[in-house]
C-alpha cells in the first residue's frame, strides 16, 4: 500500500503532541500526521486541568508516574523557559490539619527525599510563613512544584514537531494490514506504517477499533472546580494541598493560584455521565451504558462507595464543599466560591475493579496504545512522549 505518513497519532492532546515532537527529535525525517476529532488541539484533559507542574511527591518509588513526573517537572520548566510558554515555579504546601494525618505526611516526606525533591518539614509557624491564611498542625513545602499554561505548551509542541495536524474528524475505523494501517475519519483515510493511540478519554475504544482488547475500560470522573471571588484571592499565595488518602487516586480539594492571579479550588471527583461530561446535564447513553456494562465499574463502586458518597455530597452541596475548603483555609466562605469550568479524568479501570495506578502502554503489530495516562500526564508529557516514540520507532523497524 502507499503511505500518507510513517506514523499517524490519534489524539491532539499534550501526550499525542509530545509523541510527535519526540519522533521528530529522535528520527528527523519521520513523517507524522496527528488526528484530533475536535476543531482545536488540547480541548479535553490538557486544556481542562489545574495547570500544576507536579513534583512527583505522591507516586510510588520505581513507578513510571514517579520517574516521569520528576523528570517531566524539570523538563517542562526548561521547555517553557526556552519556548516562552507562560509558567512559574511556585512551590507548594501539603498541609496536615489533624494528628491522624501526620504519619501519612511523614511518609510523604520520606518518599519525596527518595525522589530527590527539595522538601522542608514545617510546623504551624512555618505554614504561616508561606501561607498566612492557611491552617494546619504540620506541612511539607515542596519547592519544585509550579504552574504552567499547558494548552500553550501543547501548541509549542505541535509547531516544533513538524507534524501535519488534521482536526475536526473523529476516527471511525482502524484497519491493520501486514504492510500498514488505514485510519478512517469522516474527512479522509490516512494510510500509515504505524498508528499511535493517544486518544485519552477514548483510548480504550480506539484500541478495540484496531482489534486489540485493552483489558481495561475508561471510566470518566468529572473534576469540579471553583474559583475564589476577587475579594478572597489574597487568602492564597501559591499552592495549598491536603494530605491525600492513599486508598483513593484523587488528591482531594486543594487551592491553586494560577498564572493570571486567580485561585482555583477543587476538584471534586464524581462519576461523569459522559466521557466528555463537564456538567451533570451532559449525558451520553452510549458512554453510560458502556460504563455500566463493565464489571470493573461495579466492583470499583462497591470498593470505594463511602469515599465516592462524600465526593457526591460535596458536589451537590456548596455548603459542604466550603466546609471542606475551610479545613485548609478557615476564612473562606461559600460566598467566596464561584463556579469554574470542570475537567474529566480518563481513569482506566480493570475488570476486577482496580484503578490502574501507573501509566500503561501496550504494543501490538503496527500499533502503540497509551491506555492509562491521567494526572500527572501533562507534567510527564515529555518523558511519556519519548517512551511512546521509542515504541513507535521500534514498530517501524519491524
């Protein structure tokens, strides 16, 4: 068959664009087409997150998340500095508000040191030094955390990649042959030697279109954010996080000062009724049926129903949400919280109900799949892109 390109990348988020960028750097002359179903790049997870450059503090030593987040945080800052992408290294506080959280806070401090992070352990006076309006009995200050304009970074990666971007057409078929792969959208067919699946919220579906059973399903969780009203913005200088519950994959309600002087508060993590369901009113019968048909979704619910009930309670009651915020920021009131755009996390769930805790990639003939790349994937996008590009080039060589 004749080829339109060497590699076709499905998904114009920051992971797909970083893959195209890495292919260009590792093998100049490799022709790449990036397909994005929306009319613009970075429309979903990349453009709908808190913008944090994560340090890698939370992730298990030896995991891809830990290694790629630590590497990615440093590389993201370097990339943004070189390319003029808006960013700032702010540091952050992880605050324990009661004594039951102290063992977990100390464990995080130890983990941070294993990762080589700049960690300071603080008492109440130290907390006030960094965040005068925050409350807690102990905290960690992590100096390498920052904030970034990830859509701007994605645009820079797209330009530097040399890839051809084709937007506005969802993939409807992936046909693999012995000599290549044909990817079909309503706009055209693309014939390539290798296909790379970086489709995020649709990644499991793309894998199945290619004839590969991923063994997991994407279960979407909506992250609901607020922003502090202008009168309350001075209550937060930088980034303030709670001590996370290791039994649940979400970090809890936190406060993040953005690049424009605003302060994001959140998120809640509630089941979304559509893979791109940014509001309760967004319902996709197909997406919901797919979630309910997956045994892992029911087993996940049975395992974490208490934690999810608390998330739903906060979602449905501004008063309850404000009470959670006041654990970290006592002066915040419900009147200080204004609705902000939500995001949806593409969380891969196994058949047994376990949440995939690490980044997951898979290879099949002429295909490479990114099956799980939730947060901190934006922070880790440069190392992830290199790994996916390495696998794609190996597939090209076969």
